[in-house]
């Protein structure tokens, strides 16, 4: 299989992992950067906590996708 076909999904998943990491660490900054222009006031802390949880779940799913071939080859 050509290397380009395997590199592009890896880069895409890397960006998704990085966005999940940023959501887990600094959800307020991401909100201010991407969504504050649509709002009249800052959302509640529950919103930011749900963004953190979604970021952690996103990182776990992407990590699972990366590790799946390795784990299946160990059987």
C-alpha cells in the first residue's frame, strides 16, 4: 500500500487527538477562540466540564484506533 494512504489518516487522527487534548486542558480558551463571537455571555462551568470529558473520550478513542493493530498482532 502506498505510504500516502497510511500517512494521511495518521495526520488526521493526530489533529483530532490534539484537539481533544486541548479540550481536556483548556476548554475556556477554545471556547473564546472559536465560539465566543456567537454568544452574549460565557457559558456555565458545566459546559466546560462536558467539553473536558468529551476531550478525554476523544483522546481515548483515537488512542484505541492507533493501538488496535498493535493489540491485534499480539494474539
